C-alpha cells in the first residue's frame, strides 16, 4: 500500500510530465498484462473531512486486499496509490497529472469532494484516463458536459434529496414551515434547492422560514441554533457531514433544538456510533444511496457480510455509507476490467477499451444493483428511514425504512433536474414504495 504525497518536481520531471501528458494512455503497455495494476484512490485522510474520508480509505484497503487474495485481476495484483484530498484542489489536480504521467497509473477512483471531482474530470478527459467518481455527489458533473472517460459509481444530489422530501410527504409530516442549515458550498446549496423544490411541488403552502449557510468547518453554531429556535420551523433540514455534523448535533442537543422541530439529518447515520442513544430520536436519516450495513439486501449478500465482518475486526467500528460507496467503486473497476478482458479475448485493455467496458456497465455491488447510464451517471436506489433506539444496541438503528428504486427518483438522461421536479405528476408519491415497506 502506498500513500502518495505532493513533492516538488525537478525541471526534468516537469518536462517528462508535459511530454507524456500529450500522449494517449495506450502508449504504455496496451495488450500485455502488467506486473501490477496501480489504481489512484482520492479521499480525505487528514483534516476535518477525514471522518468521512477515512472510512472510504479503510474500505479501499480491504477491497484491494480481498481482490489480491483471490488472485487479483486475471493474475495481476492491484496496488492502490492514495492521494489526500486535504491538500486542496490545485494540489489534487497536480497529483492526478503526476500519477498518470510519471507513475503510469491507468485508472482513478476520485473523488470525495465535489469541487475536486469537477476539477479532475476535464483533466481525466485530457489525459484519456478512466476516472470513476466514488462520491462526488454534485449533479452538475454530467449536467452540461459529456465525458468519454469519466463515470460515477453512485448517484447524485437529485435523487438523494428528492428521496428525503418524498419520505416526509409520504409520512404526512408538517412541512408548512421549513428551516434549512447546510454548509456554504455547492453540496449544501444544491441540496437545499432540490429538497425545498420537491416539497413545494406537492405542498405549495410549504414556506422556508429560515435558511442558513455557515462556512464549511465552522467550530460553533451557537448563532445559527438560536435563529432556528427563534424561527420555530416544523422541519429542520441539514446535509452537514463530517466534523460539521458532529459539532452541530453536539451543540444543538443541550438546547433542545430537535425536541422543537422534526430533524432531517441527511447524513445522520454516519454519526450514530459517535452519539449513541443520545442521537435525536425519530430524525429522518439515510445513506445517500443504498449503503446501509443492515439493509435486507446487504444482509442477504455473503460478500457484503464478509466485508462488514472484516471491517469491524480491523477497524473496530461498523462501516458507514462512505465505506460502501468506496467498496462499490472498487467493484466497478474490477467489473470493467473483467468485461474488457472478456470482450478482447484476454488482451489487457488500454484506456479506450476500459472506457468502452464502463459504458452501460451493470454491477451487483455490496449494497444492490448499480447501472452506469448513457450519461455515465450511476443509477442506484435510495434508502431513507428514521433513527430509533432499540434494546440491546448501544446506538440507533434506521427504522421504518423505504427503498426507493433509482429510476423513480432520478431525472431521465439529459433532463433539467429542477424542471423535472417541478413537473412531477400529481400521483408521483402514490407510485413510490411506502415508508416501512423495506426491512424489519
């Protein structure tokens, strides 16, 4: 295992990178099987976002170890090369280029940050290097641009936050007064628009009474909590994550914010173990996809059960959904290579053949089916439920679950997502499976 950090390049190294950056990926080693397959893996392994990024790195370690123990890919051992996204977008882009041009890394799993992902996508295209986005929730990735080499192994903000709004509406929750507190960058603002537009489509009387966007990494939310308490919203929606989510919940609990308002804590399952049974009861939570470790699909999947067992034994915690997103992205890489090898009669694929193998790929992941659509976006189901303490568990479970089929909560290819939400049919909610219909 390697951790690849940024280093000052010599003039010779820069010239080498510039020369090779102009060459297609196929210029090295097409056809012959390499001694090992290097895979770039981008996530946060330091800083506040590491609380979300490290579970992903842990999952990548386990998945690559498992693949290698089984003989690798057609006898080729896989070697992950990790890049810490905490360096910032400019450094992350530089590392991507360096891995391709200097280290001859032929495929990337990148990235956690939507900003990093959006910056890396055109670079992957320029360098003709297949890139599988393992998180990168922003729906803007494929909204206006078409890529040859960029794919996403999960879903986007649109189905994720349509699902939360649909859950509230199906539960007939009071959504007359809504408060939003999201981080002040694209993920937060996009989620707020998608969530509130979905509510308004079916409840035109829904009113946004307070809308707050504190900066990412804020240590204190005292002022924001005071404003939420004063506004008395019936529902509070947040898509805080990582250290921001931990700080917000920790500071809001003693002030009884979650007793006054129904909380939609979109990424709440990631901090169940952190707060234990102090986590707000009855809060609407989910996993931004289908990556819940105790879903019926996961419980019925032997490979997923082995992954969970190994994860708990190695890291002494339950794998949260970022771990599943990364694990599933590794499975996409494996499936694409196996498909390319099969379709090319065992010849090792170059970048063109690998990209071709990713087109329309269908994978049985640890958590359920995944399809790469014509626009290269992933189509996955959405699991939503509520937090509930149960006897014998030191932390909450997700109860009253629903699993929304991906095709029912995702706009069609090339559709404007907000316009799609605004024109959803009047009986849309009746077409969806009901809360409580999935799992125990």
